[in-house]
C-alpha cells in the first residue's frame, strides 16, 4: 500500500495564487538590482555609503564621492585637490582598494602607489573634504583590505603584510613570516582578529596561529558572534570553526566556482558579490547561497548596504548597481536529502529549500506530494527518478533531481563464525559469513554502541573480513546494509567476545643493591597465569617462572635490566623490558663524616611547619630509616642511583639508607599538589622493635578521594577511606611494616591532629599527640577498616576555659589492638612534647604548662598542675604513668630569679628513659635577665626542691625512677641554643644543641659536666649551626663536635637536626632540616647544596667530626676515611700550627675557603707550619696517602 500525505490546498486556491504572483511580478518589474550609468571610466574596487545621500567609490584611478545619492552621472565627483602638488602626485598614482569607515564622515582607504610600488592608507573627512596620507609604506609593498574597530585599524596586503595601529598615525608591522597575498581582515576585538588570503587563514590572539589551506583563495572574512565562527568567501564558501582549527566547505550554490570578491551582512543575512553577480545567504549558519538574477551576471568587486533595503555594488569598467528593496528576489537552491529505505519500509522524503516556501515531489515525473517533507513507502524494488521542486514568494523556482534505488530487505541471521572469542588486549578477529548477498555490506557492531568495528562486501556466497582492533569484551552483532540505499537490518544472533587485557609490570624491593645481595621481584600482571622472567648473565638465576622470584643476586655493578613476559590462561601475552635495581659497591670500611641533602621544591608559603625530614631511627640491621614530607623531591644516594618523586606531586615517605648513605628502598603516600601550609600528608615518626618490624605514624587531610600508602613491592594500602571523610574530622594513621617495608596492619584515628609513636622491644606501642576536638568529642580508633573502640570525653570532669587542643595518650598491643587510652587537658602552651617507656611498660611524659593542666588516669582519677602565681610563663612538667595508665608521680620545674618569681620560659625537647626508668631530659631555658641571677627550681615527686647552679640556654637533667632530680647541667650564659635531638645509648648520652639565628656573629662559651668542675670551651660557633655533645649517665662531658662550623660569615641557614642515632660501631647518624638561604653548606667536610626549606642526613665518627673539643686542652680530628686520627693544635691558630698523627708518605694540602691551594708538603708523623702569613679565616687540611684520605678544618685568627 502506498502512503501519500496529500496537500491541503484545493486546485482553485492554487490557480488564484498563481494569478496573484503574475500580477505582482508585472507590477514590480523594476525591483531588485538596477544598473546605473554614472559616466566614470574606471575600475571600481570598493563602495561605501554613510547615509542615503553621502557615498564613496574607490577605484584604480581615484576616489569618487556623492552627496546626492549617486543615482545619475552628474551626482558623482572625483576627489582632487590643487594646494599640495606632492600629495596630488601621490594621489594620482594610487590604486585604491578598500574603504573602512571610522566615524560618521571620516573614512580610511587602503591601496597602492602603483608608480613607486608602495602601500598607502588615505584619510578623508567628507564633512569638510580634509585629507591626508596616514601611511606610506616601503618599496614593494601593497595593501588589499583594512578594517576598523574601537579606534584600532588593521590592514593586510601582499607578501604577508599585516599592519596595526591604535591611533591612525603610528603603524606596527606584524611579522607573519608568510609570503601569501592577504585580502581580508576581520577584528573580533582589538586583540583577536582573523586574516585570510591565498591558501591561508591566520588567527591572532596573544600569539599567531597559522592554518594553511592551499586550495582556498579567500577574498572576504566575516564573523558571527552568536556562533563564534568566521565566515569566509572566495573561490569557495567556507566556515572556519574553533578559531580556524576546523574548516567546513559548502557547495550549495549555482554557477560554481564561487569567485566571491566581497560580502556585506545586514542583520543576520549576507550579500556576497562575485565575478558573475550577487548571492544571498539567509542567516549566518545557512549552508546555501542563492543567486540574485537581477544582478545580471555582472562582474562585481564590492557590495555594500546602507540600512536593510538600500544596497550598492561596483565592478570594473564603471559598473555601478543599486537596489532599494534588498536586491529583490533570489533564486532558491534546492537539495534532495533522500536516502531510500528498504521496500515496504517508510522512507522520509525531505530536502533543503532555501527561501522556497512551496514544495512538491515527483516520482518518475508523477506528482506524489505537495509538501516539503513526507513519509513514503515504496511497494516495489527498483530504480526511480525523484524530483524535488521548490518555489519562493518571488515565483522563482529550483529543482533537485536524484536517482534512487530501492531494494528488498536483506536476509539476516546467516551462519557466522569467528576466529577467536578471546581478545588479547587490542587485536583483530576474522569474521566469516555464509550465503551473503551481493550489493550488501556486512558490518560488525557492538551492542549499545553506534560504532562500527570492520566490514566486508557480500559476494553471493561465503565471505570473510577482518575486524578493527578490538579491546572491549561484550556482545557484538552483524548489521547488513544496502550499498545503494539506507536499507539496513541487524542480525538478532549475537557474538560474545571475552577480553583479557593482559598487562605486565613488575616491582623490586631494592633501589640500589650491593653485589650478591638478595633482591626480590614482584610481578604486577593483570589476567596473567604464567610468568617468564629473564635476568642478566651476571645473576645467580638467569630465568624464573615464579610470579615473585626471590633471592636474585647480581655479581657485577651497574644498572640491571629485567625482562618479564606474562601469559594468560588463554595465551594472551604481554612483555616488559625495564630497569631493575642498580648494583653498586660501597667502601670496605664504613664511611663516616659525610653529609647529603634532600632537595625539593620549596613551599609557596613561608615554610613554617614544613619538615622534609621529620624523624629517623636505626633498623635492626643498623641501617637508617628516615621519614618526612616531599615536594618534587630528589632522594640522593652517595652510591648508586638517586630517586626523583613525580613532578608536581607532594606527599610523605619512609625510606631506608645503608650506613654509608646508599638509598635502599622508598615507600610513600602521594597526594594532590597543594600550595597550602597544610601539606595534606605527613609522616611524623618512625620506630622499630627487636624483630625488625617498622612502625610509622602520620596524618592525611583530603576530603575528596581515598588515600593510599604505596609500598616498594608495588602493593598499595587504603589508609584513608573517603566514606569516612568529614569536614570536621582530622585523621591520623599508624602503620606496621616488616623489615622489608611490607604491610602488616594499620589503624586509623579520627579527631586527631598529630601523632607520634614509640615502641618497646616487643612491638607494644605508645602513641601520643594532639586532638583537634574539645574534651566533649569522640576519638575513634579503627584497625584495618574495623572500629575497635570509641572513646568519649563526656564523663570527665574538666574545668575547661575553651581551649580545644588536648593531648592524648594511647597504648597499643603489638597486633594493633587498643590496650588503653587517656588524655591530658591543657590550657595554654604546647602541652605534651615527648614521651618514652621503660622495660616495665611505665610511661614518662614531659611537656609544658601555664595556667592549668589536668592529667587523667584510666581509672577515672585526675590530677591538676596549676601555676603558682599570676605570671604568664612556660613551665616544665615530667609525669609517670604505670603500664595500665594510672598516674604515679609528677615533677615540675620553673625559672626564678632573686626576686622569687617566674621571668622566662623552660621548654623540654626530648626525654630518654633507661630500662629501669631513670629519666634524662634535654631542654632549653632563655636567660634574658642576667642582673637578677636566674635559676631553675625543680619540685621533685616527693615535693622536695632542687635548685642547680645557674647555667645558659641549654640544660640536661637526670631524674631517678621515683622522680627525684639527680643532677642538672648546661652551658655558660647565652640567649641562644636549643636542644633539638637526644639519644641514650647504653651508658652514653648524645645530644645536639642548635643555635638558631643569622650568622652575623658567633657564640663562644663553656659546656659543663654535672659537677661543673669539668668543662669544654667552644670557640666561635656560628648562629645557625649546631654541635654534638657526648655525656655519660653520670653527667660527665667527654667531647663536643661542631657541625657546619666552616660556614662563611653572613650565612643565612639554620641547620636544625631532629634526630641522632648511634649504631653498634658507635657511629652517629644525624638528620634534620634547613631553614633559610640557598648557599651551599659545608657540613662534616661535605658541601651540601640546599634550597631554603630542605633537609639533610649525615654521619659522624665515634667521637665526632671536623673540630672535636676534648677537656678544653686540645682538638682531636678523627678520621673521615681510613686515615688515623690527627691531632691539630692550637685551633684556632695564629702564627704556628702543629699537626701530628700523619701517615707515612702523605701529601698534606691546605686550601682556603674559596678552594685555592695555599700550602702543599710531603710529610709523615708530625708537621709544624708557620701560619703567620695566612689571612684570617677557615682553612681545609687534606692529608692524602696511597690508600687513605683525611679532611679537617682549622681556624686562623689574628
């Protein structure tokens, strides 16, 4: 059955309408474009009217103007002048190309001086006929077009010439680097403009972008603000989209090629002049140009409209045409967009009609519809002629004819076989279809996707085609489509494909390995079942099929390259060839006296609170574990290869170094970059137990994503789950790792700002820090994703003044379960600073108090410490809890003077506990008021009072297990010096004292033993530097070693050690941070390059490095490699320097601070040097023998 939607107009109405159109056409026979003979024999290039009476024409031989509308020859006058012969000559030589209006009566006209071959821009004011040449260019230049916007002028010409001006007087040449002739410029704004010409479209914004289209020859550009597109007319009709990156060409116009010369937009419509008449475009996005018959096939160079109806166009040989009715009618341009469907299936008959409003369809010359769009069903298959006829209101018509083929529906669900139903990553498969039909295409598609994945042509029998690359599993099907029409059917049978995206990668647990050291490898392979490892020839294992081969050893040094092939159960393969560990050698004798820097990007804030190294400690095998933050970080290695963190990323880390400074492995938390002082991820502390297990604590703050801890074996652990994120919750974590850095368990704590950790030998933990919530809030402890216990402060009686930062103390079993919890409520000052445990599980805590601090026990009891007077000050406390969390005793200390009131602060920094509970506290007291003879007053646990001898800024205190002061010592009077790191090793105490400040001067003074009889004099330690001191547990001072005492005057660094750790050989590892300048530091003989807020790690010998002071009598300089100890005295020296302990046949060289060689001598055993001629300063002494080398420093004074 044939379906036809009949027109609704009766035949009578159609006859009446036809009579009306004939009468209308006869009445307005003069409508449209009309040629006017204005009697000027010139080639006209541009026309512009500024009113219905005032107009201009620019020609090859002059400029012509009218003030009366220009309807007759007598209306036009050639502009000329006689008062300036030189201007007149130039004017008469000019060929004028394009006019641009600036104001109501002022115009600028570009062109070329044809005699001297120079580009010109002519200014003319029609209100008073004043004129001038605004621009005259150099030889061999010419201009073709110009445009003006907001007092900015743009002009273009041949050989890539582009000019701009913001004042119409000074012109700037834009260097395009092109030789193309340019014919049009359109400024979107004063900063953004498009340029077009022969073979090129240029967009200039901040920079120039050139799009080369060799086949385009554009003569005019326009721009549509609503669609943000440039319209272009020339030999073609083009639209440049995406600022020229996308080009679309349209061919819907009669009499191609177009050969446009100009265009003028009136509202949303465009008129385009060509070398064969004028075209009309109905709307800026229309793809159709309709020819205007009344333009009479004239060759025209420009078209211009004043208002919506009055238009003007000019051409060669004096051609001038005008219209008063918008150019009259245009011939519609019809296109047929019909694509036939199958027989007996609806086909939509539709097309483009342009300005046509009446449409009809003829099938094989038989009318089937009088509508512009209709649904039609072809009842028979075959070939048909289809005509689409459109007519507009001017009774102008166009016909689009098309031959179509209608076919029978194709057969579906033919037998189909495929070569493989398993996809290995990206691969093709072969599809075979039987009983195919000729003139049909068979296409592979995926369900719920419109994409095609390959096709083949039917041949009347069995056909085979290969698919595109496939990587996605799912259900696919075959679509069969006619080659002549849109007749298409799809097979209802589906093809199931599975995908195995076998992807192989691997990790290894050592960044740098030593020769024949065991390295473990870990495959990270998706879908893999079988593994084929290949190692280098120097390894103990050449190949392995283990997913995670262990104990691989390499004999030779250098970068190791590893090959891994992974195979799935369905024989999908993937191969990776990548670097493994680097194999390096260290000296046979352990290095001492060296330093290295951790280099990273500085934070954009002032760096406050930023620690690239938070803490370090020794592992069970006497290697160094370091933790902290990173930002675009470089982890240096003294041997082997270094490690760079990902560019632009910040996070936190724990890393392991060998005793000689070789990096072994690195685990990290990677966070989004941030420029805030909140680093979002911090690892605060690291500690170990006797089994080698490692414990780290840290915090994360990110409400938008899960946070993972990444291990050196390639595994990652979710340590902060987004489902628990809350804008009011601070989150910290505890991680337990094995000795290789691999995960054992973790716990999360909520409402905790910071967390620090200590472990006993069995792995029982003490955690403490600051809670960011008030005492009425809840702290949540969750282990491995499961909530263990919740602790609320609501039942505690706290006399709170409003401070919300409280201290907490947790005891955790070695398996991660929570043992008990308590807290300390504080008002003002830092509160809890450090804590430690003894071998019985007792806990010792030190901190500061001012107004009041309340210590809560697990049994519900509480004890208050209040200040004794109204003086605002910082006082110290030490308290002891037993192993079940019950407070045992308290010790308080304050600074008083002879007026008996507090005058300053006392701050403990570190506490160390021996197995029996004896306490050693390192701290700082600033004595500013020397007149009042300030002292420390200690109130012991039994309420007895101890007042030690007065001392300076640093103090070291010993308390008995029952809380009674045994001794207190310090240094001589000073305003500077803080205890920053502290270690108890057997019967020895090692402490670091840091002198914060700028190195504009130095401090000299004494450090005392506990009896204040023995002392060591420290000469000229720079502010910003540090020293290391060795006491024993009786309070006897043995030696002091200076750190970076070779820093030049004016040095701006503060070197702030945060940890000191002593290994079984008695060597000391020191790690810390730097604050301040960017000059290299000389630390323990090594030059350390740092970048304001960086970090360093270093190693000292048994009794220090560089300058070691003993008993205030001589300076002993230990070895820096295998050279025996040297004795240098006096130091500082003035006229004579004695050196003893030099190895036989050594060369001794002395360098100044700039590295210049001053003295070189061969010597052995002893040497005496005359230093009277040396300038004052710091000198480096290098003693070199065949197999050893020693580096030392000496100070020369005058």
